[in-house]
C-alpha cells in the first residue's frame, strides 16, 4: 500500500479532485491508513472547495457530527446546500432535516418540504417518508392525505419500517377514494421515475 498511497497523496497535493476525495474517505473510514478525522476533513475540504458534491456532503456531515472539526450546524448547512444545489440527494435530505428541526437555519417547513421533495424525486426513501408525514400533518404544504399516502407508500415499498407502519395506519383512517387516489399517484410517480435510485 505504501507506494500506492504515496501516489494518491502526490496526486492530491497536485490538485487532483478524485485523489483528494479518496484520501478523505480513506482517513474518514480508516481504509489502508490510521483513521484520522482531522485529515479526512482537511482532504474533503480541498475537494469540496473544487465543487465536488460528494466531498461537500461528507464535509457537511463532519461539521454536523463534530468529527475532525468543531461541531457547527451553520457550516454543516452551508456545505449541505452546496452539494444539494448540485443534485446530491443525501445532502438535499439532510438540508430538509435541518430546516425541519431549525438546526443552523431558521426553522422553515416550506424549505424542509422543498428539499425533501428534491431528494424524494430522486428516490430517497427517507425523504419520501418525511414528505408523506408533512402532507399528513399539513406542515409546509396543505394537508393532503392522498399525497401523504403516495409518498409513504413509496417509502414503504423501499423498506422504511416507519413508513410501513404509517401506511397501515393511514389505510384505517382514509376513505377508499383517498386510498385509490394515493395508489394512483404512486403508480404515476413510479412510471415517471423508472430510473430513480434508492439513495439513503
């Protein structure tokens, strides 16, 4: 590993985005090197500053959790936003959570819905579930049980246990026409998004 590692370090120091990101992962997860969150954060930052969405997301996680950097929800949100604006589904979901909880940003259910929706449209199961919950409660969107059922049903189909329970509880409370509308919406969504990747 010694010579291969030296080549990666050399490439990273020469500005290779891929090498910088890979070094971040290696130090973050202890792959082939002693785990070192400070080094991971430093290499993620170098790749993130070159607009690498995965590095921006990982740096956001490190700020959110306080690994290798001082915990800072403002910084976490800023890095998540950079990745989310590039279409990174996990970053979109995490940014939605931050808006929902008011972590590092002013609590804003409308923004939470917007970011959950972007991730949900890419097939992110937990975002689909959270969007379904928000439709059920009328948080950030008008209350809509058919939409709630649709999103929860999509999440349940991907194995989200809370979604399975919520879907089963919704069935007991909804009218047959609301259930049929939710199922129709889910079928239409699946037909329009055949390539949606599961991104959890």
